[in-house]
C-alpha cells in the first residue's frame, strides 16, 4: 500500500494569521485541512529565537486545529540551526516524515521558501494570503513583513474597554486629569479624555469601568534579580565596602546562593513555580515591566514569556531588547571589545557600575572611562562609588544610572549623593535589586527613596521620584514613544491605585500593596481587586485566580499564550515552593533521584533559569581578603536545612523582625517603614 501523502505547511502568515480578532486559521487552507486532501499534515517553519516545537503545538491548539496536524512531524528549522530557506531544512523534514523529498508538498505564502523547496527536490506551491488590515486609522506599527509569535504580551490585540478615574499622565509635572477616561483597544490607548469630552463614536458600546481610583503609567523596575525573590530578607552581618565582599560570606552562601543555585533552579517543576511566584509578586507591587528574568531550554535561550514585560525579551520591533553585564568587566582586550560591541548594538546595556564605597568599586568606572566605554546605551546600576565629576562624565556622554537605595543602605550603609546626581543631570531610574538585600517591590523601594531624599534635603521632587519608575525607565530603554506615560497610541500598561483625592504623586509614594486596584499589561488586566479585574472583558483561555490579601479580595489573570508556566497557578506555586524550602536537603535528594512530585505543576522539565548574580568569588579580580574568621567559616559551607518563602507583601511573616536586626540602616528608616505599613 502506498504511503499516505505528506504536506508540510509554513506556520505564521500561511496556516495561521494574526488579525484584530486574534489568531485565526487561513481560509485558504482551512477547507483543505478539514477535507483531508493534504494527507498527513506537518509543520515546517521558522520561529523567533528560543522558540521550538512546544510553541508550535500550543499555537495550533489555540487555533483549534491541533487534531489536523501530525505532532510527530513538526519541524522548527530555525531551532535546528538550518532556518528556511536552507535546503537542509527540507531534507530534515523528509527524514522525520520518512518519505522521499519528491513525495512531499510544501505550502507557504513566502515565495522564496517555495522556490527553495523546489530547488531541494520537494514539490512546492505558493499560498496566496490576503492579510486583514488593522482597523483604521491605527496602522500596523510592526516592521513590514514581521511575523510575531502567538501570545506575546506585546501583541496589538486584547479587550476594548474604558477606565474612568483621576489620571496622572506623567507627561509633565502637574498634568492631572480629574474624572478622566482612558480608552483602551487592542493593547493601545486610543483616547485620553477630559471631563465632559465626548467619547469617540467607535467606542460608544465599550464597557466603562469606574475605578474609583487614580490611574498611573505601569511601574517599571529597571534593576532586579527576580529569581532570588522567593528568599526572605537576609540579615546582613556587617557593613561592606564593595560587591566582591558579601558574596564570600558563609551566611550568604548557605542561605542565599546555595538554596537558589543548588535546589530551587535545579528542576523544571521548581523553576516553573519560582517564575510564577516572583512575577506575581512584582505585579502585586504595581510593576508591569522588569529587568532580570532569563530562562532557557534545550531549544535555546531567552524563551520566557509571562504576564509582565521583560526588558531583555520583547519580541517587538517597537521595544528594543536590552542587554545585561553583571560581573565586573575584566580589562582583557577581547572583553573590552565585546563590551564595546554590546554598547554599539543595543539601545540599553545594563552594567553593575561601581557598586560599593571604596576605591576598588570606583576603579570599575575608571576602567570604562579609560577604555572609552561610556556611551548613551550604558545604564549603570548602583553607581554608588562615583564622585560628582564621575556623574557629570556619565551625563555628558548620555549614559544613565539606576538607583537601588534600600540595597545600598542594607549592604554598604550609604547610598547616592542625590544633590550630586541632580547637579550632574544624569537620568535616574529606580530598581528594587532583590528581596535578600533590597525591597519586595517598587512601592517599598519608592518609600526608601523618598526617605533618603528627604534626609538629604529633598534635592529631587516627588515628580522626579515617580518618574524614576515610569517615564525615565522608558526613556532609558528607548521605549518612551510607547510606555512610561499615558498618552494616545501608547501601550496600555497601567496601574490604578484606590482613591482620587490629595496629591497623586504623594498618593503613589505612600501607597502599599493593598491600595493596588488594577494592573494592566498591554491592555490585558493582570492583577487587582477582584471586582475590578472581573469587570474588564477577558478571553476564554485563562482562568481568573482569586487571592486574599487580609480582608481584601484580589485576583490574578496570568495566562499568556505560549508561556511555559500557564498550568501553574499562584496558589500552586506557593504550595510547591513552601514544600521545597521546608526541607532543602530532602528536596535536593528528590531532584537527584528523579522523585520530586509535581504537585499539580505541568511544566517542561528542561525549563532552566539562567542565574545572573552567581559571581565567581574565586576570580583573581575579586580583591577582597575575607579575614581569618570568615576564611575559617567558608572552608566548608553547608546549605541551610530550611527557609521560609518570602511573603508577597511587606510586613507579613517575620519581616519586621528581620528588618529590625539589620545593622547598616538607621533606626529612623526602620521606624519609617514600619509606620508606612
């Protein structure tokens, strides 16, 4: 009996189309699929970096045609290193299908791919696709011919609705719209209306949601090591003078580094739970964008898609992806040139710059200066060890800095000279750093920033502090056309806080997690009060998950097409992490033996989290001499037996006790934070 014919279809732009209604099957192929005239149907396609077969299968399932495609003959040529139109891609497909090249049909809307298929000996045929244009007068803004993967949070699709409330636009100081309305469609802000201003006719039927609150741009965290945010606040043992010192301490190794590196990121099950928890924790604090989440699988690097934006993985031509360099730059010629290439090729390149208070910390800035490595794309994290002249040097060359005041104070007992920062004119953003020696979220970090600003005589205005988590980060990333302010044609990344009276800047600076009414990312409601989250139209794909914060009924909507952790709820992540951290040695043994229970988590076992803060403390450029007492202790470091999962909100659990024990922050700051919560 002759073998059943095999037809390979290109995916995006051929079989699946992106329209204003979402992902749809091409009408030109739907009939052929349902009638079965194509025989066995496989996929042969390219995808963006880091995506593979799992993403294809998820997209087919989302379009409702998974049953019409033989999942055994799905080929992602780009993941194999032979992207279309490489002729080897067609040979690989023939080998997987176990049929000669001449017995296969390849269909694609890309004429160059069809020509390549014919040249390789395969039968090929073009598919004519009439693309559906987006509704006028909002033209497509992606690069011509670009095809985005399904489910990215940066897609221009999503619910249509109107948020009503007081609006702080952050376009300029004092621009506040009382009783305004923000009109949202397909992830974009289509109108920002003053009181009494008529609603555009096209939105007459759109649901109007009275937030009873103040609407802000979504908060942007430009410095965080998110992976570590399951860990509780570390009681720092003493004051340090540069970042090469504290990673050597035995307590840091045993209770921070080892639990993360050796247990909580060693399993795909735990990695999925960890990613879900830390992202949800950021949303609880009002963040819509974060820096510092990278994952990988066997298919490649940078594959994590979730409910909030990731500055290193945007997959959107409008939002350039950033780079990060965490270790101190080694002044070997090849490393200097690699650093220079990154500066030249990226809009934003993050670098831990002069983290510390001594000459050793400042030397890393001098290394950049002396090798002409200060450029507009440089975003210097911390910059604590710089003097006023150094800050002016950065400003003169267009560089930016990110301030993490709580981390600076906890580790080093001091932070930036804000008068010098203000005088230099260097653009300033704010980031949390991480929970072991920093803030839980940006709402807490803003309070530390405000306290320190007032202690130094208030050189920064409240507007400048709020800009540090909204408009300034967007400008540093080159995203300011679309994010960081509330304006027409911007992406609808928004934060709503309860209340509409008083100074809106003061309101944000004093807000705590309970005040967060709604967080949207590209128009999709992700977190907030249950009543508000459910008032916004949702698609049928994901589930709204209720969560209690004391007496408040909050909720998450965390589903994102093609995310590897969609099956993991926030509650499940909490349960899995608590179980794992309760007995770290036991969990490690389960991982080694392959007996770790999933506890309801379905995640790819090859999901790997890339750790960006595990510095090589044996590197010769780490100049710190730990001293006899630490050298003796560090000789045989043993991981702690257990840890408590860090609570998602400030003040819960033993947080105040840990805060009170910190030796490097003042009693005044401790009282300030306790009173704030």
